[in-house]
C-alpha cells in the first residue's frame, strides 16, 4: 500500500489542455481550431443555442397550443395523515397560521383538507375547504370543523 504522498492519477486519465494559437507546428495554430471565417470564427458574443442560421426557429414554426387561465385559484392540499403528523401536541389546527409560518406553500387562495389517512385524536380544524371524506373522518374522530371564508 502506497503512502498518500506517492498517489498519482492512472496513466492516460489526465490529459493536457489543448494549447491553441501556438504556431502551425502544434497542429492547433493559424486559425486556432476555428476554421476559416464565418460567425463561429469571430470573437465577441456567441450565437444562441437555438439559432438556426436565420431560418425560422423551431419555436416559431410550431403552432401555439392550449390556454392558460389567469384566474385559476391556487389551493394547497393537505391530507388527514399530514395533519395527524404535523399536529402532534396540538388539539387545534389553524391552517392560516401554517401558511403564515411557511409550512404550507402555494396557498394563495386557500387550503383544502383531503381525506387520505386517519386521525389518531380529536382535532379542531380551521381551513378554507374540506372534502366530504375528510369531514366525515374528522367528525368520526370526535373533532370539529370550521370553514374559513
């Protein structure tokens, strides 16, 4: 086993950098591997990766598709198993506080509680929207529901 001071890369694994513009004898002289003339041979700003030499670009040749609804509501979703995990020592869950703390992201227009999972204890849940199964499970566990408007 070699000491650390004698470690070397294996032969052939480290290449020397290509030294361009160092005379014709180097094989990388004269035009410095850029060919003769043309936009790619010049110095200065490079062309964009999607540039097609003046041809109509692909993103403009393809038709526009679809529709973006600017009035779409951004509603975050939470499942009952998430609530059970997040509210270990609480008996009351106020989703607005969680949004303010940053525990729930992308809840611009409210939070909806969904019914996946079970509750291990009765909880008072304050949220904007509830699914039918979530309401049933919260009430079955002995909790209460308060809808925020």
